[in-house]
C-alpha cells in the first residue's frame, strides 16, 4: 500500500456545475482511493472502483449514488494518482465534482509528488484472457428510451458510429500498454492515434509528464449551448478546455500538440483503468473509446476469475 505523506490541497471549479470546489487528498490507512462529500450529512466513504461507477453519460466518470452522495469527473485525478504510485488516499471534496483545474492531470500530479509518496506493496492485476466491449454491444443493452435520447442528443453515438470498442489483452511484458485512436469529422481532429506504455520506470513516468499529463479535455463551441442548458460545461472556459470553432477547422485557444485530443484520451483511459483497484498489466486498445466503454470492459474483466490474476508486488 502506498499513500501520500502530506495533504494535497486543490481548489477550482466544477467543469459541469461551475461551482467553486475545494478538495483535499489525505493520507489513508487502508488500501484504495476513497472520496468523501464533506458538504453533505452523508459522509460515508465513496470507493473509486469500477463497480461503484454510477454514471458516464456526462462525458466523465461518476462514482457513488446519483440520488445521493456522488462525485463526478474523477478520472484526471485518478490518472495522476496512478502515475505517482498512490493506491491509498482519502479525498475530501465539498461539492459533487473534482475541480477541473487546467483540464488535464498535470497540476494534480505535480502536487501529489510535492506532497511525497510512501513506499510499500501494491496490487497488480494481470490480464490473462482477451476481453472486448463494443459500442454496438453497449447500445443494444440500453433501454429504448436511452437509445433514442443518445441519438437525438448526439452526445454518445451520432457522428461517431457504432464501431467503437475497448479491448484488454494479455501482455508479454510487465506494463500497461495503451493505444488510443479517435476519429472525428472535424478537420482539426480527424483521425488521431497515440501509444503509451507505463512500467513504473523513470522513463515511462517522464514520458507521461512530458507528452501526456498537460493534454486537456476538449469540446465543440457548437455544443456549448446545449450542454449548459442540460447542466453540463457551466464551468468550462478557455483555460480548462480546448474549444473547437463552429466548423471544427481550428480551435479558439492554443493547443500544445496537434494531437492533444487523443493524448487526453490516454489520461482518461489511465484514470478509468485505475478504478480496477490496482495496476493493470496488459494491453489496452481503445478505438473511439469512452468512459462507458472503459467501465464496461473492467466489469467484463472481473466477471470471470479466469480472465485475470492478482498479485502483490513491491
């Protein structure tokens, strides 16, 4: 078990609510990442685990109970904790979201490292058999009303097709190897792919810091009105989101890399995979992936003990 040595304090806004959010990541004495809503009477701990994900429709990962204590947009913080090697922490938050900060994982990671990380054993989850979840498969499993709503809103499947999938495959090495591919009709994005491997070496950590950690979430200016009317993106601005213009030919703010869009998908994938409760060793292939597909592939992985092994490692 590895926790932080000192508190990590972050303040910002919720990307969906627009409300000010204060968050403290604290050292903890038991395995796992847990959240606690200090603004509610219900201060029960909310495990950041795949089987406690209650919603992915708002383009993020939400844990807890949507009708009660829940926390949205945990994925960027989870990615930072994973890369830093922290698998035990208590996250106090005074709102329903993790603060979006700069829209990436970089500020979270920097502050975690400044706080210090203890040494200890951690859980490795070894993928033994291929596990695949497709967008078409997920769509068929939805109630008719949700399927229709998804097509009408365009938030889930329209324009992106139903050929998306996420795969977890056995790996010949001791790394989490991720290949992410996204395809958008907007010319500035088009088709982008990015590959990243994490094996705990300094090289793989430095690679994340230099080439991935600062990649921000993105959205389309044309969707902003719809999203805000439905309680989303009210805290989004040019400092925390890459904004595409109406034609999708350019962005309204500066991008760090031409393929920053797919690099951010690597952050999302790492954060979502860490809800497994450990360090997944395997090959993750995400084609037109999503938080929903990431969560579904973990559920399928753990549905059969023959799919994986769990070991304790130094």
